C-alpha cells in the first residue's frame, strides 16, 4: 500500500482496512480527487439536456443545482467513513448487507462499466477528432489508458487528479470565455404548464443521478486518511469538489446547447476557434475522460474483491474495456441524447436505496464510537436479508416513477415526464429497513 503523498508504486493492497499506522495525507486532497473527474464532456453534455428538454437556461440551471446539491450531500457524508473505517465503500456496506453484499457489489461493478461507457464515449470522440483516427480505435486507446491509471491505484489517482484539476480548470475557463464571446447563451423555455414542471423534475433527477452515482465509491478515496482527520473537513472538501465542478460544467453545457448538440467534439473545436486552442481542448477532454474512468476501474476492482472474486486488477481492466467498448459503440450508433439519458438514469436508480440502508445501519453501529473496524463487525443473517429485501423492494417500487428510453412508468407518464424514481427508491428503502431496525432496537 502507498505510504506517503507521492508514493507512485502500484497499489496491491485490497479491501482489508488500512492500519492506523499506514494512514497519511490531508482532507484537502479530496477536493481535487472529486473535482477533476467531473470536468468532462459527459457532464457538459448532460447540461445540454436541459435545453433539449425545453427548460431553457435559467430553469435548467436551477434544476441542475438542486439535483447536484442533494446528490453531493450523500457522497460527502459517506466519504467521512473512510478515515473512521480505513475501508472502501462496498466493504463498508458489508456491515449492513452481511453476506448478501455480493449482490450489491456485482451491481456496482456493472454500474462502473456503464459509467466507463458514458464517459469514454466523449473521450474517444475527442481523440478521434484530434488525431483523425477511426472512432472505434480512439475508444480503445482511451479505455486502455484509463486501465493503466486504475491499476496503479489510490495514490496515483490522487496525484493525477490534482494535476488534471489545474489543466481542466484552465481549459474549460477558456472554453467558457470563447462560448460567451459571440455565441447566444441564454435560451428561454419552450414548454409551459404541467409539461414544464415535468421537465424540471426530470432535469433535477438527471443532475441528481450524476452526483449520487459516486456514493458507492465515496470512502474509496478517503480510506488512507488518518483516523483523526476532521469529519467536517472530509465532508466539506468532498462536497465542494463535486458540487463546484458539476454546477460550473453543467452551466457551460446549458449555455452551449445550441452549438454542441450531438456533435460534441466538433462543437468544442468550433467554439475554441480551431487551431492550437481547439487541439488543446480536445486533448484535455480525452485526458479528462481517462482520469475520470480510472476511478471507475479502481472502484470496480474493489467491488469485485468484495464479491470474493480472486482477480487481479489488469484482468478486471481487460473485462471492463471489452464490455465498455460495446456499450460506447451502441451509444454512438443512434440517437445519442435519448440513449445517453436512458443509460445515465437507469445505471444509478439503485443507489438511493443503497445510501438509505447503509446510512441507517451506520447510525446504529457507529453511535458513540470514533472508529469502526468492518472486518470485526457482526451482521446477523436476518438483518442482512432484510437489507437486501428492502433494496429490491425499493427498486421495484420506483419502477412506475421511472422515465427513460428503457422504462417509462405510468406515474412518470401521468406526471408529464417527471422522474421521481430516485426519491421513491430512497424513501421506500428507508421506511422498510429503518422501520425494521427501529423495532429491533426497541425490543432489545
């Protein structure tokens, strides 16, 4: 395991808790590790969906701020568990789910592959536009490069994201300036009444899905911090990194919607005026895609280890590359906006229930304790079964409220396209599992 800031050796340590004597670093590092992965074309393109849905600039931006703040609160809270347990998020979830955590870990691994596809799509497009190679070859290069970074692990990811934060802030600042200078940025709503309200709710959920998708990774990147690290600092830097990046980049996306549409890489080059600036922007987009997806690969490998699969990270990376490649080619072959929105929403529908269950268990388990060792915690079989049952019941209850190109529930249809599935998913899981733990505590 890495032993200090700047230790660039390959991390071979798995999901076992990091011993207190091997902890290092400060909470400030969490800002850049959560900021840089969000400064990419996936988030920018998500911003354009506000205009596609008919909200216009100001309503679209408001919806994204609401969704982003709610999702970032969950990630910031779970990130505080890292110093207290020394363990990644899925191994921490074993305390609530017991032996059934393997089911959740498999879902998380598949979700990490889906995110590889959503982010890698734009990285491949930018690289293909930059050097003039076929799209499929550019995708392979991007996926292979992210696998290399993911193999090195925790410390390399932190260091790379710190560097990329500076690079991406400069690049996207220039992009935003070029966009404002000579391009229309303020669009008006094209909907009204109930349709406008439904689109607003859908955009809140889209933004929420982006931010909360990191919840199942949260403590992966804080687990090496010293035990006495301030919880407020961990929460603040994590929340700040996510929220600032998402809001800023999505705001650019809303403003650039008329120029980018489906031709994202070409649109960026056009806005930057071509030449050196256009090339630098495309290179930054490709590199940003690599570094963002490296976190998906890294956390995905931890999820597989939580399942109990004995697989080395390079092997896991190859499997991820193959599946993600197929997903990217499918996304790129049709209606990008529709398919992108569908996968974006569907891939994270399970996470609010996950957050509710592990947070409730943590509330009972950590009360009055500064540290918790998940490796020594006991989870009764009944508790584990109830947790998994609540997880699936909550997902089923949310289906009628979903609105994607994969599933359009009757409630979402009746609400003019409003997608409330994330909120239903959280509330149902909290009610079932929380009610069970409350009754159990009173009987104890």
